[in-house]
C-alpha cells in the first residue's frame, strides 16, 4: 500500500449539519486520549472570500455551480462543498419537526420526547431567535399582511444569525459570517477540543476500517489542508458518513455494493421548489434585509405544500422564471419592485426515486414527479397569486399559464388561468430544496439502511448522520432535525467508545 496511514478512533466524512454536530459532540473524547478526524471535500471560507457576486460564489460554493440535473433533466439539485457544508449557504431558518411528521416516520425511539432536548441544545448553541419587527423588510411584511388578509395561517421563522447586516445573499455564503451554522459554531468548538479537521479531503472509498482519500490543493486563495496533495488512508474504529443525501448513499454503494441493503439510495426525497414573483407599482425593500422571515403552512396537510418568503438576486431569479424575451426583460428591469414567494412541495418518499453511483463517481439521481406533487404545485401557484394580489401587486408572473403575466382584473379567473394543463415539466424551472433520504432509518433491513441510532445494518463500525437518514420528507427546513439526529448518533457512539 502506497498511501500514508493515519490511525483514529473516529473518522467523520462531511462537515455539514450532521458531520459538524457529530464532531463537536465527540470532541470531549479527545480530552480522554481518543482521536477524532473530520474530513471535508471543500475548503474553509473566510469573510474575504464571500464577494456576493452570484456566479462567482455559486462556482466557489456549489457542486456543478449549483446546477446538477436529475436523470430526467426536469429538477435541479444544489448542494455545497465547504467546511460547514450546506449550512454555509442556507438562510439559517431553524424549525423543529412536528409530532405528526415523526409519527409518519414511524421509527422506534425517534419522537419529540427524544428529540426535543436535542433541539433545545442547538437552539441555544446557535443563537436561534426571532428577528425584531424593525429588522423585517417590506418583501416579508407584504407577505405576512396578505396572508392575514386572506385568513391564512402565517408564522415567523426563527433564524440562527448573530450580527446579521441584512445583505440578503445568504444562499451565496455570508460576507460577515452572521449565520451560525456548523462552520461558525460546532466545528470551531470541535477543533478547540482536539478534533483534527482536514479540508480538501475527498473520500474515495471505505474498505473495512480504512477510509481512502485524495487530498487536493485549493482552487483559489483558501487555506490549504495540513496534508500535502496526495493519497492517504485514515484507519478508524468507527466511521461516520455525514456526506449528505447524495454522497452518503453512493459512498456506501461504492464501498460495499448495494446488495446488502435493498433500500440503499432509494426513497430519495426533497422539497421541490418554485420561485414566484409579483411586481408592485413602486420599489419595495426586498434585497436588503434577511430574505426569509415568514412561512405559511395553511396548506401543508390539505394540499402538501408550504409557502415561504424569499429573495433571490437577478441571475438566480432570471433562470428560475418561465419564459424569454421582452416580457422577461421588462420584469427584470423592475427588480426593485419585485415581491417573491418560494413554494416548497412536500414530496412523497418513493422507492423508485433514488440516488445511484454514476460512471464519473458523482451521484446520478433518478427522480419522477408524482401527479400529486404536480397538483400541489398548481394549487400553490394559484394561492401564491392570490397572496400577491392581496399584497397589492400590479401583475404576477406565475408558471402553469399560457401567458407571462396575470393582472388584477383577472383575479377571479386565477383557477382557470393557472392549470394542470399548463404545468409542463422541463419548461418550468424547479429546484430541489432540502435533499433527504437514501440511507433511511428503520428496524427492517429490507426497507431501511440504518437503525434508529444511525448504525448501518450489518456493519457495526459504520454510521450515518445526515439528512439521508430521513425515512420521509421532514416537511420543513431540515437543518435543526439533522443536528438533533446527529446528536443522537453521537450519543450512541460515545457510549460505545467510553465503554471500551
């Protein structure tokens, strides 16, 4: 073997909400003489790296520039490559899963009695709070008032920011590091306690207790890894996969095959998302301030979608609008007038939706939109149009129409203008938010990959601690739930190591 070998008690693969949490929770073991390593494919971002230039930051943070396509080419997947994982490019919204969601999961031991103390721990650690009224911009306020006017249920998002300056480019990294993701909170604590963090460390394969990696040099002026570029082996008693819903399944497949676990890579789910826009007569405060302050879950149970306030900068917005030409140009010229709503469809976890290992070593995602999900989108677009008009817009751009704009005098015809007939996959730009599933928890190895403590069935030394554990969609922004589950996985590992 030509690789240099390092011996560790625990090796964690991935540093996002799951991996960063595991590293911090296991770090006290380092004070007892055990060794823990955290491996991350991407690098660390300093404030100077976050230029807020859309194309540049998408290239720096995201795999495939944020544009990985499913096999069917009708859904775009965006996920980050950085120390801190996707917690570096989220908006910091921090919600607990509901009891009804956990009941639908039906995993023994996974309930609010178990998760609530874990939720509260990270709510405190990451400074989760409600923004004050003066911090909420007009884009958000208009949504809130319109929902109230229509009698719809609307709630404020708790967010985990400290020192937010309202720059608005949360999805492109934070130029002032206000978001309290794992890169800002858990990973620094883990390093302080003795965890070794290795950036630019791509895991190629797991071979029994060996984690085979390739270390690369940074692509720009990020701090390089402490290891020179080359091939290495990390040997560990315990291995934790926290590489996300796409990479954790394919690492298991690449390393052990998929015959051991019929469910491996299957039951992939997400929150398919649409960006919708309404244009006001006058400029509103939209791109200044935190982009997500409110959500409406009025239709979660009845029609399986959630509406959220959002704000995206011009390039991201333009590529998500359905249409071309003069009307699109005219809409974008009025960017400062735009109010935006994000639709999150609550998808079903179906066995045929799956992640497989592609020939290039990257994940290949097979995803089919169910008819129920499409119907959820149509209803969500209709309701969003009503919210826009209740907020006072002069016109709405909504996909699933045979015209680019709908105007106030056409409000009574919303349901006949926005129809299933005009909702055409491939024409409408849909992005997958919150990638989940692929290593689902459960007790039966025939339909799950891990048990309720994240241990992979049949492999006593391999664990999973990320959103791939979710048996079904979490129905909200998932990061706090990922952290709570990772905390549970860490608890089990800690007990085993301390009992050695």
